[in-house]
């Protein structure tokens, strides 16, 4: 099923608040015209996270395929809310720890997903 990100806005804002950020740090967008496979991205210096308003099953599957190279168990990310939570946390890490590579932020998000 398609993930309606807008319906989870309050929960996403709560995650931001937990990590010292605010609703102004999240913008829901229609998509990324130059990168149609992307579901989210961030601008680290501006402390801005962009997530698609609607994530299709195909979008989600593309992200999960990329994460399968991780040694961590990604099965929990089959759940739409946990997938969205992981996506948000990955970019929170990217903002707060700008020097970390994408892979490390994904690992950080997997750990913190259970904490928030």
C-alpha cells in the first residue's frame, strides 16, 4: 500500500523534537523530478529534511533493495511506519553528524528506531 506521509506529520514532528529539531526542519514534497527513485533527502547545512508526501510500494521497495547490503536485519522496515521512521532518523543523523557517511546514518537510524 502507498504510504501517506502527510497523515504521519505529527509523529514525524515528534521525532524531530526528540532530537532538538522542529517542524520547520521537515518539508513534505511531491517528489524529486531529477531523482524519481528517491523518497527523501536532506540539506545538512540548512538542517532541512525533504520527504515525499506519498511513497509508493515501488519507491519503498527500491530503498529496501539498497538496504539489503547491510548486515543488519532490515525486516522491520517492511512495516510502513518503521520504514518512514527509519527514513526520518537517517536524515536526522545526517544533519546532526554531518561527517557520517550514508551507511553509518542508516545504521544509526536502525538502532535509534527502537529508542523513539
